[in-house]
């Protein structure tokens, strides 16, 4: 492209044109580039006609002298700074020529950095072993040597990731040895990663990988015999707290094991056991499984070998006075300190005239069979299983001077007297009894605690049971209280707390005190009279209302006085609830919807139900710990289930779909399509001791009078039957229970 030319004369005999040209004489373009610090051959001005140059005066100019200056007369250009300017040349008008003008844009660029870029480099290094530089590592099959050291020529040890490319020829062992496995060649690669701004190429940072290689040649070795080392057992089973006895090491060749030719080890982060790497002595840390290894590196006579055995550590989940109970010490846990025995099959602890004091124990954060962690308190009896712990008391027993007397946070504790009864005094600085549930039968308990004497989800005191609870904070902290009429009672003493009738417990400042938190109160019927719950009649005062509100489908028909049950439960569902849930708790209630739940007294007797069952269903009578008895009669009549029990038991009556294929899709009271299926109709439940007179089973329900079968006050709340005796029953918060 040609530069901008001078103006051409439009009139007269002579015209003049001028333009800038480069070294070759070619017109320059509109833009010319120059670099600071470099030689700049500025364009020169060309005249046409050429002879005009002798007679025409030229003036030069620069629009941005900060970027480039130009001499007005000579046109000499001096570069000043990076930037852009317009260079102009103008001729004046003469007698012979008109004026003319030429220009171009000059772009001045900054000087370029000519500093040479030095690329990052890896340090020179060499492998070092046994005091000498190592160029090739020679091994024999079965030989193990320590990994060579990588040394920098500038001094210092280099470390990085080690990889052998042919692991079938050689390998790196767990204890940082290189072991020859088979004949052949391999390469040890050591990779070192260095951070370097230059490595990124743009100064932003990067990672430079340096790789060093050492050839490995594995040759066949002269055949060495195996050392013949072995353990006399492959596994050791031990309960936590027992003395560990390691398997015997069989050493037929009498090899002397030293730290130079052998090493013991296990998992580096094991919580089960630790092992001394020189002696092989094992220390048991907790519950679980671990493997103990003995590595023999070989010597001049015998080949390399590794042998191992497993340790399985379990626990019975019971600690007495700081002693972990095992199957070996369960028959005499505390020696001469009275008699304390434990049956791990039935989870039964028997105490006979025993005195326990607390020892520091460690309690985990969950009921898991694992290593003990997180010391919380001293406990005389610590139980970490989920199954019920039964404590049998013979004679007088004591638990003294511990933070916790009995600590079984995740399981119920059942305490009962032996053949001749028994008692226990529990004195603890924090909590006397901490358990999921606490049940007392045929024994007396005196419990004191700093924070709470008894802290449980459910507290039950049944026939022959007596509890004296005294606490500086709470005497009893429980969500549910079950009190049998045959029980001797509960005495509650809390420092600084008094009781106002029908109102509750208060502190000396007249603030409400949660001495006892009660959910449901259930009284076991006595073993001396017949108890009948007749749904067709009201109580003698005529103001008792039967409530049945488990669900929207189970209903109480006021016209017929029948419970119409539609909610079905499975045998497994009921069994699970009775085995794993605390009776009377909200979980227990919600797990057994639509059922009737009550207690029966100790001794022989019968439960009779006046009912009618729809084909395809059965009404099940389930006694705690016993198989359910099915009732399938299709017409209204009495069905009878006998019992013979040593202690009061819970009873659940529930509906089951015995033959879902024949069960009707719905049984309607009227023609509404959305009516639920009714599986059973119940009009009365009767609990009678064995020798008590009873109404004729064929007697129609309408013929039963109060004189024939006195009606006990009754409440069915949330689908659960609560039998309440006496004129009135109150919770300790002052609310009347009906």
C-alpha cells in the first residue's frame, strides 16, 4: 500500500507530489513500527519531480513528541518512549510549485527483555548404599536389602515416591526393604516433585517432576532352606480383660532371632493390640481382630520368611469393680469380696453379700464391642450390651464410693431377690442407677446419688419390690413409672424439695421441681379377685368414658359397646417390640397400634375375651416371653387362655391376618366404599385367678351385672388398656389419671 501522497496541483503548469519511502525506495504504508533501544531507519521523503527538492522548503512535524521527536528542517527522528505519533512533511508554495503534504503513523514499542530464560533443572543425585555410590543394585532371589539412599551432589538426602516397574521381579516391602522375587531385570524409580515458578512457564508456579532410576538385577541364588519357623496356633481367641498368651514359636533349627535378622509388627494404627518389634510381646488394647507378623530377613544359612497369627478380642460387655468380666473369671469375679458370679448366656449377675466400690473405667460413646475410650466416670457395675441385665440379690449387698453405682445406658436392668429375697444399698456421687429401664421384683433397693438416684427411661416396681430413692438433684428421673399393687412402694427423698397434694413437687423457692417425670401409670390387677373390663357398660359412677383412638380405622362403637379392630400386626412385629422396647414407653405404644395391653398378676389364672373374629383373621393373646395363642371363632363368644407365671407379665391382645388370601377386602358397617375392614369385635376382657369363680362362658354379655363381675375402673388410651385401682390415681405432677 502506498503512503498518503502530497496534494496534487489542480491548476497551473507545474505540479508537485511527495511521499515517504523505505530503504528500498518503496512507499511506506500508513503505519511504521520502531522499537526503543534498536536502530531505526526512518522513512525518507521522495519528490516528484525530483528536481523540486532543490528549490522547495520542507517542514517536518510530530503530533506526539513524547513518543518521537523530529527535527523540523532535517526530518531527523529521535525515539523517546513507547507510544504512537503521526509524522508529517509539508512543502511551501513557490512560484514554480504548489504546496504538498505527506504523513505516516509511527508506533514506538517498548524495548524487549533480552534476559535469557534459565529453565528449572533437577538436582544431580546418586544412589548410596553401604558407604559407596551405587549404580546397579544386585540381588538374589529371596534376598531383601534396605532401600538405597538417594543423595544430592550438593549434599543432603532426597526423598520421593518409589516405584519398581516390574513387581514380579522385585518389590518394596512394608518395612522399606527391596526384596528379590524372581530372576530378571527391573528398575527402581524415585520421583521427586518440586514446586517452581519457572516450571509453570509463565511465572505463575508449577510442579517440576524429577525422576531418578536405579537398575535392579535379580539373579538366581544358591538354594537356601526355609528356616522352619512356625506358630503352634493360627488364631488366638481372648476376652477383653484376660491375660494374653501368644502362640508358641516353633524354631526347630534353633535360629537366633535378633533385631538385625527379624522384626515383629502389626497394623500401624491398630486399636486392638500393639507388639514390641524386637521381642514380639503383645499388649491387648481393645475389642476386634488384628494380625501379628514375624518377618525373618534370612541369614547365611536360611532363606527369608514371613509368618503370622490372628488375635480375636471379644468382650462380655460387663465390668465389675474395674475388672472386665470374662468367661474364665465369671464364676468368681471379685474373689473373697462376697460372691459375685455372671452367666453370659442369660446375662444374669448374681450378688450374694457382696460389697463393691467404684474403679476408674472407660465408657465408649456407643454400645459397641470395641476398644474402651473416653473415661467418663467411676462405675461399680458397667454394662455395655443391649440385652437385659438381670441382677439377682441374695442377702445384703452394697455398692459404695463410685461415680455411678450401676451404669447400663443402652439396656434394661432387672433386679430381683433370690430364693430368700435380697437387698442392695447403692451410694454414688453422680448417679445411683443409670439404665434404659430399671425393674425391681421381690427385693429392696436403697439408692442415693448426687445428680440422680435413679435415671432411667422406665422405672418399674412390682410384687415384693421396694425402692428408696434419695438424691441431691433428682431422686428419680424417668419417663414412665409402672407400679404393681403388690409392690411395697417407692419412697422418694430429694433435698430441698417438698410436695403439695394434687399439684406436684416444688423447691424451697416455690419453683416447679422435676423430681419424677412420669408418662404412664399401670397397676397390675390383684391375684385375689376377678377383674372384668366390660365395654358395654360404664363404671359404677356412670362417668367413665372409654377412649379408643389409636388410628382412624380402629373404632369404639358406642351403640354396641364393641371395639372394632382393623389394624393388623405381625407376630414378628409384636415379638420385636416386647423384646427390644421398654414397656410403657412411647416407642412401645407406637409400635403396637390397635392392641390391648395390660398386666397379669403372678400365679395361675386365665385371660378370657368375649369376641368375634372375621374369617381370614385371628385375635392373638401374647404373654411376654411366651408363644402367642390364636383365637379364630367367627361368632360372638368367650375364648380362654390360661397362664402360670412366677412374676407379673405384660399381655398384648392384637389382630393378625392369619390368612390374607381369604380375608375380605372390606367389611362395611354400611355401604360406604371407604369403610375399613373390621377383623375383630371385642366386648369384654376378663382376668381371673385359677381358683376364682367365673361366669359361665356361654352367658350372654347382656346378662353380666356389676354384682356378678365387679367392674374395675378402666381406661383405654391411645389403644392401650390401663387398669387403675383405688378411688383416684395421680401422677406426681398433680394430674389425675383416669
